[in-house]
């Protein structure tokens, strides 16, 4: 596996592979790789001849009081994991490479509608940071296919909408959330949890599963399902940001005519913000 830090080197390598007729898959990440990321790389391999992974902790998607500075950066361990997974090329740009004029002067990509609720409401500007950097990375890598995790369900919806609305020539593949044995969705932010918090953390997914069952059984209205879930999470020690039952496609609140339902949740355990989701 080769590692490149500049856009020029990245383009040279990919141009060489494409000139040999190879199909390119791309996996954008912020590093501190876990088995969820590695599952994306395996999927990318199955869909292509050459896999490019990027590691970039994108400052544009972090709010002022968020964890940009403390976000775990573990490049050596990440490289080893990517080599073991058979990744072909690793792109590790610095913020200066991605935003040479600084964040204030950077052209942005704003995706409306799907960004208004849920994490978009709690983290203003977050999804503009995501869509902007993913757009740029797509322009740099020019992959045939890009692989994302359903763990970040709203993010995947934002990317799909951006690609569709802007007629971007890339296929988007979503992969189910990879979980620890106790059900906790794997996340780079799980490392922030204390031992005590880590024991409580699986309650988030358990509550989502319970809520899904209640919706399936039609024993509760969506409102009472959400209220009960929030009470369960608060009793376990979470501070709930949102617990929303939505249309899986539009991410708007589910109604009686909704065909497919997803529950999106975000909750703090101490200082750590966890997100998860489940679909009917
Ligand atoms: P991140 O490094 O957290 O920005 O995530 C990079 C990519 O990995 C995104 O497409 C995420 O949705 C995906 N991802 C993160 N955690 C998981 C997980 N537990 N299972 C599957 N994909 C994941």
C-alpha cells in the first residue's frame, strides 16, 4: 500500500490505475480505524479493482466546542490495518492541502432539506462541512464507487442527495453498521467512554431495538414509543439529544402513510455523543 499526502501524487497514482482500465473504489474516513471502517474497505474491494482510502479529520465539520483537537489520530495503527485489509492507496492530506486558503474562503456545498433535522439541528454547519469535503475528495479521487456506513444514516442521506442533485458520476454504496458483541455501534468516539459509561452504552441500541419492536407490534403510537425510549435512556444515565422516528427516505417525521421507517437517535453519555439508528 502506498501513502500519498498531496493531490498531485494522488491524481498521478489514480490516473495510472485508470489507464489500465481499473475500477476505483473510495472509502473516506477520519481515521482511528475500527472494524466498521475495515468492513467498508472489504466491501470496496469486492466492488472494484483498486481501493483508495482517505484519512482526514475535517475541521469544517466540527463545531466550535466540539472535539476537533482531541479527535484520536492513530495513523501508524491505521496504516497497518489498511495493509492487512488489502487497501491499495492511502490519502492523508493535511488541512492546508484541502483548504489552502483557509476555511473562511472555501467554497461550500450546501445540501438542503435532509440536513435540517436530527444531527443537522444539533450541529449547525456540520453537514455543510461533510458535503463540502466529500465533494472535494470525490473530485480529487474521481472514484467509480464510494462506500459509506449506515451508522451515520443522515450523513449517507446527505451524500446520496448531493450526488443525485449535482449529477455526480459516482455510485454510492451504504454498508450496515458494524457492532461490538454487546450491540454498541463501533465508533472512533467510543474510546472517549469511561469503563462505567462503556457498560451503559449498549442501552442505546437495545432501546432502539425495543422501540422498533413496539412500532412493529403497533402497540404504541410513534410519540409514546419515543417518549418511553427517552425515559429509558435517561434512567440509564444518557442525556438524549434526539430520538426521532422518521421516513427512511426523506428523514422527515414518519406519518401513517410512511412506507419505510427508521429511528434515528443521538445521546450523550458524559461528554461523549453517541449516534445510532435502526430501520423497520
Ligand atoms: P468516520 O471515520 O467516523 O468519519 O467514518 C468513516 C466512514 O465509516 C463513514 O462512512 C461511517 O459511516 C463509517 N462507519 C463508522 N462507523 C461505522 C460502523 N460501526 N459500521 C459501519 N460503518 C461505519
